[in-house]
């Protein structure tokens, strides 16, 4: 399961180059539901860690792992990547590119919702550890109970849990949230919650969900990540509307000020109910967080260089290698570093909209992909800093590329002959590699041969079929996206394909994306070490025509659907890896995306008095989220 299932950004935002900041960090280091029996008394730690696994007992458990056992014992004191002694206080000012017109991140019209609200303002039943593939620990829900087959989930709420207005969070609020998000939430929530067969609330602190027969072992965890909304403050009738009304949440911060589209200020809730929970120790350390929005990347960079902002993730390799010599760095009032990103690197690429007839033929999609000249682009636009992406789960044990399919994978794929190409089945397939000159002749010849087999031929300078030229539009939002799309369009022009690049504003971009009103666009599909239910919304047939879904390509494949079910039903890590690799092979064989590139580090710069823990989380971004939940400001 990936909390941030998809992000539409310029490829390489998480790709960076090694530097150090030892002097600044050294200073920081010095500071550094049924009515089953339930006891509210503290339980002693289990003699053996495995005995605490939810699969080993039908009783309430403090945590749940997708596969195996939770890494932390019942009596853990803090997350491994948090500094429990981090000082509280100070103010953080960060900048983001874009704008916002809503403070409701949960409805379909939330394409431009203000960032920084999830977790900071709105909490979930349980909380995820970024140090494990997919494990949840108790938060609003103190415990979770399920059976070995995971056909139900019982959550027992912490009686101390409160919304920011002081009202207690009860099972009625959980039920309200579930019903509201099931009917009016985002597509992935509606798809998952619709599988629940029955919900009961035996008392004010207990809620039970039953879902027999769906064979989805991730469902208890999906429910654990449900945001809990106050039934007294959310208006069901207007929930679908974009709204700037300040919501009531249960997180460590409240929204203190809103300048629509430009600025948001979060202020610490001094009465935050969970501040002493083990999960929260060392997190949410700033008294106030200001989030400023900038229309373009250059303005955002200049704001950091001038000292207006405290923190920045660099997005341009060229800027990183040539522009970080300004006074803030020279006088050591700021530092910069390259931090490794853990786990699979995911997929960034140009996606074909299969709802357009010209992309029906897989030979056309493969041929057009051959014309993306990564070697020239990487050298001339990005100083050679990127690696070509070759899998939906690159740089991890989940990738299929470079590995021949196992007997177990072949058994899963047997009902779908032809769903996987032979070279992808045996692990030898790689994305095309040009000579880097920008005038490579090998791949254009191969592309034209494939296009000829699909019925296209050159007529003068145009590639035509049945008298109609092959032409389409690439939708982009930023100048960086536009630059890359124009380079690709120039390559396609060499074989007679007419491509226009259309730049649209943020609001139009989101509307067109949600309604699939594009020929081709760029997207980033973040990958976790535990892909799960989010794959239905990305690639499942049921989401192909569902407005707002992340199935941008419009994929409808029985093989894809079957393998999503297989990875969700896997009971062991070995079965899970087998299913994901087979799934990766099917997606690659469909040529739904032209893979772009990735790197293994995140490029950051920060004010000198901002500090971070020495240990980074094992999975995902080293900063965890845009508001730096594990960081702190050095006391003056």
C-alpha cells in the first residue's frame, strides 16, 4: 500500500547528487467490532516477539504487519528514525510550487487541496512506520484484532483520543467517516470500502468491519489508514465541494491562518491528545509551520536563496550542480546534503491514453517508446545524473527485470498466455539504449518497422495510416515537463510523427487528468515495498472509466486484475514477491508507459539551525513528508 498513490510532477524530483553537511549536522547531533474481552491495563511485553503477531492470536494487538511480524515490540518507546529527545519549539517556513483552493483533501474535487494537512491535521486509525514495508501501529485505534484469514477487523479506540475541539473520538465518528468516504471519498477509498460487507459498533470505543470472501489480506491495514473525521463538523451535503472552511481534526496541528492559494499556517495544538504516545515521541517538533505557495520553480529557488524559506528539495540537476554557491551556503547559515531514498523507485513516464484509438495497437506504443532518447537527454539536460527506469519496482527485490520468471511466477501467468513477452519473461528485456548522439539510426529503423507492421507508412514527411497522419498531444503543466516533452517530440518528428506539446495551468491540468481528457501526459507512480490495494485504482479494469482514478492509461486486462488479486491474497513474503514480479512483467509487456528515469538520492538544502535524526527511514523519502515531521529547530 502506498499512501501517496500517485504524484504528477516533473520526473527526477527525488533524484539527487552526493554532498555533505557535516558541520551543521554535528551540532544537531548533540541536541539530539464485537464485544470481545479487552483489558485497559498495560500489558507486559511478550516473551517472544513473534507471539505478538496478529496472525498468532485472535486477541487485540498493538500493531499489524502485511507480512510477517511488526519489527517493534509492544513496549517500544519511539520510532527508530525519530529522536525522542528532539526539542520542541520554533517555526518552520517551507515553500511549495502551485496553489490551492480547498482544505478538504478527501473528495474528488480536491485536485488542488492545500498540502500538509494529512497527518498534521487529520489522523488515521493507525499509523504507518516508514522503517518497515507495511506495518501499522496503534494511534486513534489502540488495538486491532483480526483472524488468520483476515476476514474481519476490530478496532478498539483509545479512550483518550480527542478532536481538536476537545470532543472524544468515538466509534460513531469512525462509522461516519467510513460511510462518507465510501460514498463521497476519492476513487481508491470508494473502491476499497465498497468491499466491506458489514460494520457494527458494539460500544463507543469499538468498531468491527466484516469482509469475508474477498481474499484481500491488506484490507485490515487499508481500514487502519482511514482518516477519521468529526461527524459534528463535516457537512455531508457539501462534502463534494472544494472548501476553505477550517476543518476540525485530531492531529498535532490546527490550521491557524489561510491566505487562499498562497499561504497556510499550522499551529501546534497544545492539547494534542497523542503527544505522549510512543509513536509520536520525537515527531511534530515545530510550534508553527508556514507553507508558502509559489507559481514557478525559479521563484521558489530564489526564496530559499534569499533566506525566506527554511527548507528546499531541489528538482533540477543543472541548478544543483551550478547554482548552489550563494551567500547562505558560503557563510554556513544553510547546508545541503544528498540523502538516500529507500525502497523501490517506482515509475515515472509518459503514459498513453488507451481511450484514444491511435494507441490501441501495442506495436504503436512500443515503437513510440523506442524514440525516447534517454542517453542524449540525460547527458544534455541532466548532466548524466539519472538512471533509466526499467521496472515498476526498480532497485528492489520486487523487480522482474534482470530475473527469469520462476516456476511459481509461470504458474500464476499460465491462465494468460501471451500476457508476457518472451524477453520480459526471461528477464533480458531492457528499455532501448541509443548511442547518445541525438541522431541514432538503429532505433528509428526498428520503430518504423513496427509501425509498418501496424499499418503505417511514410508519406512525404508524415507517418500515415488509411490516409490519416499519426499525431497526438502531450499535456504538461510545468516548464520542466515542457522541456522534456519538446525533446521527445523532436525525436518523434524524425520518423514523421506529429506531436504538439500543450502547457495548461494547474486547475485545467487536474480537471483534464481526472476526466482523462488528454492523449499523453507525464505521471509519477510512487512505489512502496508493499504494493497493494492502490494498484486497483492505478491499473485495475474497474477503475479504467472511473473519473478521478489513477488508471490514466485506461488499462483493462484480465491478467492485471488477476495478479492484483494474487498479491493481495499472498500469505507469505515469498508468495507476495512472486505475485508482484509476475505483475511487473505483465505491466511492462503492455507498454502502457514510456519509462523515464530515476536516481537513488533526494537533494535537499536547509537552514543551519534545522536538524534531523542521524537514522533515516528504510523506505521512501528521507524527509518523510514536506513538513519534516522528524526534524527540529536548534534552540537559540
